[in-house]
C-alpha cells in the first residue's frame, strides 16, 4: 500500500519490506530501493517489477552484490563480496559463464573458475613493503 507521496518520493509498504520508487499498474518501474525488515536492501532500476540495469544488493549486512541485472538475474560482469570471499565473473541468466575469479579472504588464495568449476589456485601476491 502507498504510505507516503510527494512530488519527488513515493514510499510503498509491503508485508515484510518497503519500496521507495515509482509503481505503474501495480509494478515497480524506474529507479527504486527495496528495504526489508532485516535491513537487506536492493537498489536498482526496475522494468515491469524486475531488476534491470545497474544493481546493488546488500544481504545480512555482509554480502554485497553489484553489477548488471536483466529480468531479475545477474547479467554481464558482476561481483559478489562477503567477509569470506569475493567472486568476480561474467554471468548469463544468473549463471557464471566462462572464466572468473574467487578470492578467499581466509587463506589468501585466488581460485580461477571456468564455467562454474574451480580450475587452478595460487597464493595472492603480497605487495612489497
């Protein structure tokens, strides 16, 4: 339901989340932010109620996803960053395709990914002091 409206802001309340942005015919359209009751949030461009375009997602306060989404799925180069690892890769319809990288923050190793399979690993190069 619509809980606030001004010329520059519309705020909608869902059962477990709020949406700030435009709604057209009951669907999210244009730039908007969704924040749920657990303070997870998504900032994206919406087309017909789906994530489309540059997107930033924060889950549980420590998992960040940023990149491009198309029809609610990761598309193109995206990064997933958490306390334990960082994944950088190219995605099509939400699945990693081709080569990517996983950086383990716990053991300082880089894992090369090829079509969702770990191929090689190496120590992260230490910068000179």
